[in-house]
């Protein structure tokens, strides 16, 4: 199976996990997904100091800057497989 197909299957599987992952894991899934689909971060950092979720998402994605889309896809697939157990 091609990497893109494996990634799309992992995205679908991530929505049907038996248990909801903790917030840290959800941020990792989010940032890997964004890096795999959009590449390096392309949004401005949230300016509202009370937008904790927005800032956490921004920081998680920003930490992956420079990671190739293929590496992000592979890491996403691996993480979902670990979560499936």
C-alpha cells in the first residue's frame, strides 16, 4: 500500500479508537496531521493570551517545522498503530 493510502487509513482509524487519547497525544496527532497535509506551519501565533488550545496547537505544529511530509505521515501512522494496541 502506498504511503498516502496508509496515512489516509490511519486518519480514519484515529477517529474510531476505543479510548480517547490524552491531550498530549491529541496534540501530537494534530501536529503530525498538519505537517503531513500542509507542511511547515503557515499561520500566525494566536494573539489572545487566553487561547490556550490555539497556542498549544500552534506550538505543537511549530515544533515539527522542517519535518518532511513523508516523515510526518510515517510518524502519524506509527502513533495510530500504537494507540490501537
